[in-house]
C-alpha cells in the first residue's frame, strides 16, 4: 500500500513473474479440454483422423493469432480486466457492460463449475471403473462444491499461494499428458498403424459439424488470455507478457497434437466417440497399472483450471466494479491479503449454482461461442486501442494480418454454426441482451437513489467490517 501525503493508494500488488504468468497460461489451456474435446472434434469432422488433427493444429494457429494481439494490448493498456477492458476502451461503457454481464452470469461461472465437476468426476470414477454410469450425481456435485470452496479459499488467502497451486497443477497435468504421449508413440512404433489407414475418409461431413468441431478445439485452447486480466499484478509486463503468451501457447499446441496422435494410435474412432472420457478409455486399454495415476492427474488438472478461472474472473469483476459498471463493493481489496475478496465471493455464489446442476456439458458449444465472440470483438477494436494508447519504447506491436485472420475466421465460424443450429445459441443470446436494459437502468436516478443503492451500501459495510476490505483506488491511464 503506497501513501502520498494524506492519500492512501490501495491497489493490487505486482508479484507475478515470468514463471508464474507462463504457468497460468499453460495451466489454463491444458486442462479438461484435452480430455473431453477429442470426442467432439472427431465427431464434427465425420470421424476423419486426418481432419481432426488438422483441426487441432488450426485451432492452435487461430489462438496464436489472437494471443499475439493480446500481447500487444498487455503492453499498451496498463490495466487489468483483459477482454473486458479492451472492449470498453475501444467501444465504450455499454459494450463493456454487455461483455461483463455475459462473463458474470454465463461464461466464467460455467467454466468454474464444469472444471470443479470434472475434477470430482475423476476422483469418484476409480470406485466405479467397471460401471462409470453408476457413479452418483449427488456425490459428484457435493465433491465439486468442496473443490470449488477450496479453490476460492486459496485465492482469497494469497495470490502467491494461488500461483503455486497453479504451477503444481500444471506439472501434474503435463505429467499425465506426457505419459499418454509416450505410451501412444511406443504403441505406434510397435507397428500398430491400422487406425491411421485412409486418414481422410469421412462419414457424414457437414459445414455445421466442422464449425462445432473447431469450437470444441478452441474450447480446449481457451485460457491464453488469462494473464491480460491481471496486468497490474505482472512484474515488467512489457517483457513478461509477450514471452509468457508465446511460450504458453507453443507448449499446449505441441502437446495437443501429440496427445491426439497417441489417442488415435491406441483407440479406434468408436472408442474415442464412446461417450466416456478419453483418458479413462486410453488408460484401461494401454496403461495397465498406470491408469490409476492418470485419473488423479486429470482431477488435479481440472482443479487447476478452476483455480485459474477464479483468479482471472475475479479480476474482471473487480475492474468492472472499480470502473463503476458493476456494484462498487466488487472493487474492494483485502488490505492485509491484497486480494479482491468480495469479487471472489460473488463468483463463488454464481459458480455454486452451476455445480448444483450436476451437468453443464450440454452448453459447451454456446460457452465456446460467447467466449471467442468477446475476444473477437476486442481484437476488432485494435485500431481504436492503438489510437487511444500510443506506442512507446516498451510496446510490443503485432502485424495487422494476425487480427484480420482471427476476426474473419470467427465470423465464418459463427455464421456457419448459428445457421445450422440456431436453437443452441438463442437462450444464452437472450440472457446476454438483458444487459442492455440493465445498463440503462443502472444509470437511472431510481437505481442510484433507490433500494439497489441501499443494498450496495450494506454489502460494502459488511465487506469493510468483516473482511477488512477497502475500495481500490480508481486507475487513471
């Protein structure tokens, strides 16, 4: 906490170095996606092994294009919040509020809930290996709630402890994937190449299926933007962010391609598309005793995803509260712990709802659509960002081809997906558009002087008295 005269400046502390930021990116990307998405990717391309591998490489390339744009943003805009901040800086408060609302009620709580439930699934599953469908849903939901509570408590207690947990989970998940890759390559070297014969043969290949296949791949690559949500806590961001993003994407891309080669070397298309988690089928068929190591590794991997999303999503809500688009109590920081505890608690409440549902996998397509949509909108505003935040000696500048490729690819994907299955995207789209009237209501005199303001004041007082939190200093760029 810095003091200048009688004015106390309360802000987040710079304590994330290159290793921590790279771990957050790698740990956020390599998670439950590589253990879930292979099925959806393969189904979308008509069970073609060759096309599925191309999709995995293509998704890595598209993510790289977007990530390089965010590397520039991270060195231009010295403010946390990631995609929200860039949309607001480029297009104004209304666009920022709509994105913030979508993240708050759909994208981030859904991601945390899914990660917690997946971790619970792989902890419970060893007791039901012979009959995985018999695992009680209530037990998985309760265990998911415990995992969620643990991750929230860690992030409230210390940023460094959360970063350590992220690094540890990254090591475990990489170990699991390395085990799968080595086992698959050894199986392939022994002459088992029958699954790669006629790799581009397809069954029922459609434009809509290919679009959803790419969305499934992009879901697995999600997380490359996490460091941008905490720019204010990164040490030497002009150097750390570009290096962390580059290294953090190269590792998952190579890992994903090699993992899928290993999957296809050992498993048939029917086994990959059987509806059971791919890592479980792989372990049962190829790893023998080591299958008991893979399951807890995947569980820890999913817990690491929950930890990373809690860290980043709480920063989005924190910045939204500090900017006045969300209730001000979300911008409060624990004076002792220097963590945005009210924001984390609000996120915990919303994520709990999704955990109680027990199964949120049915909306993964819409989740990937809205997450990538926000990133596309932020990247499309790169001209406005450059004009508003001129470059200096420490600014990283990306070539104009990168944003153009990503925006055009997303528009083609979106048009194809919505035309082929509009019903899947309509409900979350309606929820997103509720943000427009809510935004104007929040600017009305009734809202500012009525009951919502009274409730906000009481919550602020409780945060101040019980959590020992203070409002963060408004950041002027």
